[in-house]
């Protein structure tokens, strides 16, 4: 499963993509409450217009912690 770190105003959200596509520098939009909790959520990939289903692995992570999670 592809894993991405999404930069937010409060740090990074690390997600595993379950359905749909994300790529470097894509812009995604999701409900604020959905990306502040662990678990399944749906986001809109604003860059492609497609829906992306993700599993949130980390919220408000530091850059260093997000990098570590991406390497796992």
C-alpha cells in the first residue's frame, strides 16, 4: 500500500492509500475532523478531481517523524 505524508498547517498527516492515486505535490482536501483522527477516511485529490480512500496512520506529526514512517 502506498504511504504518503501530507503537509498541513499543524504538521504532517501520514496516510496509506487504499483506493485512488496520490503523487508528489498533489493537493488533497479532506474534512478537518477526518484527518485529526486515526482510521479510514475519504479525501478529494484536488489535482486530479478523483476521490482517494486512505487510512490515517499519524496526525500532527513532525517532519522527522513523518519521514521515519515513510521509510517503514
